[in-house]
């Protein structure tokens, strides 16, 4: 395969795929001890193609030279092996990295001391009939509500994929590790950005709902310009991995398996960014590379204000 076709098919370049396979090989070797076992490289490639294409297991299995039941086992095995490496791929910025992270965010909208933008995105999911109401979101389809935090370069520094679609973003944030992490970093005076569906906190800046002054309007403009990076990250993630995109249908697995698939896609997204693998798709109708990312519309709901002092300080000091 040409290198470009490798990237289109697997979302990683050839060298990165071989490195990833070598990393996962110890956990995948047991599968080849059986006479009909699948080599680790084939296991990894089949799962990478499945996540990229959003296709049916039967289709991917045939393309990989295995049966659908065998591919189902391979998918579970590779996902488990990937998740063991999660802390190597999804990492909150370390203290020594904070100055660079803040500078990168400041370049987006001139809001100081920002180290991440957070929001939730829905991944379509087919639940069991007994629990279908729990997974029905405000758009009236079933989903998992996935909370993420990203950096200014679209690197995903946090993902929480275990909550059903009916759960509000603010509840997911409160019940994630983010409040603890940000509490540990408060002495560095850093913040996240969130939409109006979140409460305004000392470490989480939200937009002004009813700006009354030009300074507040400038702050809202800068806030929207900076926070849009999380929406673009969602768009790029779902364009890279069509299994997460509604156009390829809904994930029809257990909630645990859906969570594993989402996190695995986030890990591969970060790996592609760190290895500077370009985002490419099949040639469009005119022969060009289709690289447009679908915009994601934020689902904002009002949340109660909890701490306005920090936001007012930012507006007074930087947007007057």
C-alpha cells in the first residue's frame, strides 16, 4: 500500500502502526498460539480499520481474512490492550508544561491562564430496551454523553465516556476527576473554559449570559473564539473515526464496550497529533482530498452561577 492509502485506511502512518503493534504485542501474542490464531499485526490493522470506517464487523472481518466471531474476539482483545496504555496517550498537562499550554491558548483569544476547554459530545448508541430512557438525550436519540478536555492543538487531555445521554454536562463534570485535578493546580492560577451549561467556578470560566458593558462583550467574543477549539476537536475526532459519527449509525455494544471504543479513538487521535499524521480521506468527486470537518453545535443549557469573582477579575484586568 502507498503511504497515503495507509493513512486514509488506518488513520496512522506505517511507522506509527508498527510501533503501536510492538507496544501491544505482549498482550496479543496469546492469540497466535492456536493453529488458527491471528498475527498481532493483522489484529491491530483490522481494529484500526473498523474504528476508522465505522463499518459492520462482518465487512471488516472479511477484508481481514477472518470470521465475524473471530473479529469480535480480536476487537475485545485489542481494545483491552490499548486501554492498558491509556495513561501514555491521554495526559493532563504537567506543571512544567503549563506556561507553554497557557501561551498556546492565549494566542487563540487573548484570555490568560487557560489550560483547557471542556464540553460534552454525544455518540449515538443502541441501548437495551429496559434502559432506553436513560440513554435518550435532549435531541431525542440514544447516546453516550462524552466529556472531554482539549488543549489548544486539539490534543485530548481528559475523556469521560461512561455517562448516558440523558445526563447533563455539569453533572458529568462534577463527578469526574477534573475538579480534583484543577484543585491541585489552583496555586498556579489556571482555568478551563466551558459553555453556559456549566457553573462559573474559580477554575472554570463561562461566558456572560447578559453582557452589559463593552468589556463583557469583548470577553464573550474572546471566550467563544477560544472555546471553539473543543468543538473543532469533536469534529476532527468524529471525522477521523467514523464509528463515532451518526452518519455510520449507532454503536450496538454493551456500555462498557462503547466506552472502550470511544477512549481508544481518543488515544489514536492523540497519537496521530503527536506523530503529525495528516488527516486525509478518500478522494472527493473532483479528485481532491476531502478534509472538511463537520462543525459540532454546542448543546448549552443554563447552569447556576457559583463563583463570579474570578471571571469579573479577568474581564476587569484584560478586557476593559
